[in-house]
């Protein structure tokens, strides 16, 4: 769905382009962190009894599950398992 006019999109892009690269990086990082929090909240609604490890595992798979190899995913999940045990 896109309910934003081309003019508003252009103005928004101009506003972003006026920021320094460092500021744009910070903005992107903040948006990513907010997105992670929203996804985790949704995962908790789906399974209120899920452990912190399970929430992190599901978050990781939701974000990166299609892009990474099985071996890479298993390695990261094992690291998560150690972190939460």
C-alpha cells in the first residue's frame, strides 16, 4: 500500500538527503531497532510462553531466514543458545 503522494515522497527524500551521512546512519539504526522491538512484541503475542531465547531465535529467522545458508543459521542459533543458557 502506498498512500503517500509523489510530492511528499520527493520532499521527504530531500529532507533525508540534507542530513549528514552520520545522521542518516543513526536514523537508519534507530528505525531498525524500533522494527526489532515491534517484531519481538508480535512474537510474544503469538506465543506468550516463549522463552527469551525462543523470541530471539524467531526474530533472527524472521529477519534473515531466507537470506542465509542453513549452516550459517544453525551457527548463529547455537551462539544464541549459549548466550541464553
